[in-house]
C-alpha cells in the first residue's frame, strides 16, 4: 500500500507500542496457568536419573484435551478475526 498511496499517513509509534504491549500481555495471561501449576518429577532408572516437567492441576486432571481445545480455539479465533478484520478494512479502503 505504500507504493500505491505514498503520502498517506502511517500508524504512529504510540499505537504500535500499544498493540505490542497488548499482544505481550495477552500471551503472558495465556501462559500464566503453566507457570503456576508446573511441577517437576525426578525419575531414577538403573543407571540414569531424569527430571520431567509436567502440569499438576489442583483437581488432579491433567487437562490435555481441555488444553488443546483452548489452544486451538484461541489461536484460530484470533487468526480468523484478524483475517476478517483486514478483509473488511482493505475492502473499505479500496472503495474510498
């Protein structure tokens, strides 16, 4: 779009920093349960010792299925909403 409209004003730095901050804040909020409920387990074998990191939920359920539903739900809905917003926005600009 810069080549087509060279004199059109660009996004100001404050908006860019606000968007970056919101992205970081959202990703930190999504990762917070992993930080809170992560635990380690030491497994000793005959000649080896391994440390395994796992999520220990308070209800005892490991929540693998729930994790995948939430993960794909958030990532796909976010990507789809961005694509839909861009499609509407670009069509609006093309009409003007």
